[in-house]
């Protein structure tokens, strides 16, 4: 199933998918716009916003005994089941926080304050939410922070580089599933297996914010202690981060209301509407799965759907790199450099990083916007990119992150705009 060049959705499926999202072809002011910054916040499912509005319209406190309160409890319970379906995990705790970053800080702090050890391991590519949490709590608990370097060719981090840092005294490994800068996937299954071979009871926390919307995650196969994702990058809404914690992590001392069970991480009243959003995401992906399989089971349909999304996105990545509809691909456009461009597309999420010979990334992003295209500049002076870019010896890159609801014609249009910018910058230079 997982071919290196992927497989596009049919034209009719593509149309049906586009229909389910807001603003794919046109912006709110009805102007044509190509939004290729989905790693910063993805297109919203219409059904997710409807579910949010419908549930949030109810004034009822879920912690009551009346009918509508019980209904809201059911929405939350279904949302928690769906979080477990997304991750293929049983038991443990589901924790809804305001942002994925906030939960990451909480999970890191809890392990670092309670698990014995003299060091903790992470990678240079982590988002600040985990890297800064690791730095802060290593300082506070007097542990050595060990940082695995990046691999400039793959845009990722080699498994060996991470495993080599782990020993009997490692309290925590915090590692991301895929880089939100390069799109490179880390080999989490092998990392977890080999890390646990070094230290069987090692605590492992995984940041899946970048990767979760792009492929199947299966914690039955790859057991970790904590993992998070962000609905607003997963076709849902802003306003929450979703985490799952293993029982042993959830039950470590943490901020909690004393009357609640030991493993509960919720503080106060999470919004049932946010759980409805998670269920709307699973409904949607399972709907895609149902177009290709007669599986009855909701997880199985979700898996089929995610696999189709992954295949379509891989095909789009291939077109982006090598061209489509007579349009040259990024690899062949004069004046454009493609970073972290290794050939095994199965190891990459749908992200590309490029540079222009005659244009800095910020000017390039403005040039794209003038032409109706939204992309993102990652620059070495930024809080969110500096450390990672420096590890690759780069000053900056333009990040391109389409989504599975884009069609090959969208990629062709993007490539035409890129070529136009490259020509214009050459003439100006
Ligand atoms: C890989 C990764 N981790 C964590 C985060 C943090 O997510 P949030 O802003 O929802 O806290 C992001 C957001 O950009 C991300 O890309």
C-alpha cells in the first residue's frame, strides 16, 4: 500500500473532500487563495465548526444530573474514545488543555520532578514547547540535558544519534514524531524499541503535533507514556491541545483536584464542544476510509482513511518536487534550492523547504502573497525556527505545507507562481 510515489484521490473524491472544508480555493473575502501553510494551522472541516457551535451553544454544566448534562457527558466520553481511536490505545488518561504546548510542559515537568535519573534526552529539532520544557526542568532538577543532532541530508534525526544518548540514568526521552520545519519523520517505532532495549522502564513522551494529521499512529505497536496533538492542525478548531498519558505517567504527582481520581489531569471544566470537534475529525477520516473499505469498526475505517490521506499527500509531494501538468517541479526550477530533499518520500510528511538564490525567505513569502499564495518563512532569528535551522547550517527557508484537500492542479498553480517569483527575482537581481 505505501508506495514511494503515493496515490492520488480520484477527481470525484477530490471534489467531495474539498467540499467538506472551508476556504480551500477562496478566502473569506472570496478572493482566490492557495493556502500552503497547513503546518501552522490546517483548513477547517465545516463539520468540526458546526459541531463546536452546536455543542457550545448549550449552557448546561456537564457535571449535573439532568438530561442535557448527561448528553454533554456523552459527547465528552465519545470524544475521549475517539482520541484513543486516533492513537490506538486503551486505558490511560485523555487530557484536554488549552494548547498542545501547555500539556507538553505539564508532562515534562511531571516526569522530571518525579522520576529518578541524572539526565534527560531530546533532539535539536524539537518545538520550543518540548525543548524549552526539557531545558527548564533539567535545570530545576539538576539533570544533564543530552541533545541528539539533526541530519542535514534527511532533515530528521538519526535513530542511532538518539539511542546513543540513553543510559540507565536517563529519566525521560522527549522526541517528536516528525519535524514541523523539514517534514522529516523520525523512526519512532525503532527509537522506542531501541530506547527501551537500553532502559526498559524509560519514560518516553512524543510530540505528534506535526505528524498526527498525516498518517496512522498506533501506540499498541509503539507504546509511549505521553503524546500530544493539536486539533487546529488536524482539520479541527483552535483552542485546545489533546494529550494521552499512560497510567504510570498520569498517576505521578501533578496539579489536580484532590477529590478526583489519581490519573485525572483535567483541571476545571473542559469544553465538551472541543471533544465534539475531535469526534467530527474522526467521523471525517472514517468517511474517507469507508469509500475504500467495508470495515465496520470505527478505528479500522479511520486507519483506512488516514492511509488514503497519506498516499494522496505523498503523491502531491512527488508532484511538487518533480512537476505536474507540464509545470516544472521545485527540483528543476532555476534559482530555487530544495532543502532536505532525500528521495524516500515514505519518510516525509507533506512539507517542503526551499530557498531562492536571489530572494530572502521573508521577501519570498511576501512575493507569494502578492500572487495569492500563503506560505511561511522560517528564519534563523525566530524563536520558533532558529535552533533547528542553525543545526542545518541554514539562515532560512520557505516552508510549503499543502494538505490532502489540495488537488494536483493546486500544486501546478503553486509551481507556476514559484517559477514566476524565481524569474522576477533573477531579473531584479
Ligand atoms: C511540532 C509541534 N509541536 C508543538 C507545537 C505547539 O502547538 P501549540 O501551538 O498548539 O501549543 C507545534 C506548533 O507549531 C508544532 O508544530
